[in-house]
């Protein structure tokens, strides 16, 4: 709902509350002596109206705060208490005492001069920094006395975090593109400047240009995959996939890289069928097996296996016996562009996006991916996949 609309609605609710309160007070004054029945009926109506308003205010996602003319809290809905961290008995307490925020105090001061303030951004410090947009208005009751202030809080934290992630991503991508591009540019200039006539340099420089052009191509491809997965554009084509034969296929493709490092590729998979998008699952296995070879040990083993996690779920693992990962990297390796050793990753032709792609794909299948490792003890990447339903009549 539009913020100013919520502000209006809330102001109307509070005005109704004030109306009922005054009406009851007036009726009480007039009807003193007219009998208890009328007073009781009015009292019940007011109680009902209050309960309805309470329910309505507490069902709102936005925080609503009503301050009296002295700046003390008259009402705060649950969302407001959560956002501002109001605890205990806050009704009647001065706002500046309940919430220690200079910015909020300055907004309240501003409302003494301006009847309405829209889109005021507030940053609340704390263990978890929060960003809040506030729309606020001074309330005037019928007699033009101050009816206090009404403030509506809209949580912007998630939006700000997304914006920060986007900015970091753009900065990272630019950085990743710049290195190979400037190498290509530099060596092409050297060739044009005369190195092309020196047969030894000529070949060497062309190889550098070729290697960096390939790196750019890989990076572009990974970026496109990430953007497709994030936009949800690439709909998964779920079908029954024979995992053992798919792993065999990937092993064949990686045989030359494995042989170059004397790495054995082993599978102890039993025949098993999973529900997955074959192409995407191929990508997951390729990225993990590729990493096992790249970051494992020369002369080591990369082993693929699987266990039943539940009746309808399979836990697939890709393990190597290399140097493994330090504890602080275990949760971070799935972040875009996170690398334990930047130089090593670049040397191996890494883009820093492989595991982020793995995570996206596994999550799109409704699964989860994680890594278990200890320095010097190898790394085991595990992910959950749904099993394909058994054909009618059972396994045979
Ligand atoms: P990269 O393109 O750098 O390989 P990834 O997203 O595939 O990007 O991996 C991120 C980082 O995680 C790597 O740079 C590496 O530091 C670490 N890593 C991934 N797999 C392994 C592994 N099997 N053993 C040790 N470190 C690994």
C-alpha cells in the first residue's frame, strides 16, 4: 500500500478512536442520571471499536506510532515495536527515551514546524543496522489543539541490502573484466608496436592474448548463467535423470584435465534416478568435479557418491583429498567472486562464480548445498536432490 495512504488511514483510525473516547466522555456527562444502561452500551461499542482498531493496526506490515502532544508514546503497533526495538511497557514513555536516535528526535522537532513530512530516511544503529522510511504528520483535533503526531515506518533494510549487493556485484564484475581486457590491450599494442616481427615474442604475446580472451569468454558465460538463474528465466526442465551415467559423462569430459594432474576420478554410485534438469545438473557436477581437480592435490582422487537423505531425497557428494578449506571459508565459498586464494583461482582459470552457480541451480531444484572440510583433510561438497518417483509397482 502507498505510504501516504497508510498515513491517512492510520490518522483516520486514530481520529475515530479519539472521537469515540470524546463521545463517551460527553455522553457520560450528559447522561449522568439517565441510567446505567446507556452508559454501558456506549462503553461496549467503544471497547469493540478499540479491539477492531487494534487488530487492524497489528495486522499491518508497516509500523505505526502515535505520540501525544508531549512526545510520549500513546500507541505503537507490533510492527513498530519490532522495528524500533521497543520492549517492556513503552506506553506513556517519551519517545526520545524509548528510542535513542538523534534522527528520529530531529524528525519529531521538524513536525512542530511542518504539518507533514514524507519519505524521511532513518538509519537505526544496532547489531543489525536497519533502514526505515518514515512518513509522518502532525494531528490536529477539532479544536485545533495538537492531537500529537502520527508516524508510519516502512522497513527498507532488505531493499538497501539488495542495492548494496548489486553495487558490489557491478564493482566486482568491472574489476574481473578489467584485468584480462588490459592484458589483451597491452600485448596487442606491443605486437603492433613491433613485437610482431620478433618470432619468439610474437608467439608468446599471442598466447597471452588468447588465454585472456578465453577467460573473458568464460566470465561472460558464467555471468549470463547467473543472470538467467536469478531472473528465473531459465525454467527447469525436470525429468528423470540417471545420475550414475551422467557422472560417467562428466568424468569423460574432465579426463584430460584430471590426467594432466594425475588425478583419479572415481564413482561409487549405485544406479539411481533423480528428478532434475539434466543440463543444469550436468553443470553442477562439472563445476564441483572441475574444482576437485583444480584445488585438489596432484596425484589425488576426486570421488562422487550418494546416500539416501530421506525416502524421496538423495544426498550427492563430490569429495577430494586436497588441502581443503579453512573454517571461515565454508559459508562464504558460495558467494559470488569469493575465493580463498585469488591468485590460485586466476591461475587455474577460475571466474569465482562456479559455486554460486551450483548453489542457484541446487536451490532451483528445491535442494541445498554445503561443504564439509578441514585444512589438509580435503573438501566434500554435498547437495540434496529430489529422487524421481518410483514407477508404479515399485522397483521391480
Ligand atoms: P573459482 O572460479 O575461483 O574456482 P568457485 O566459485 O568455483 O570459483 O570457487 C570459489 C572458491 O572456493 C575457489 O576460488 C577456491 O578458493 C574455493 N574452492 C572451491 N572448491 C574447492 C575445493 N574442492 N578445495 C578447496 N578449495 C575450493
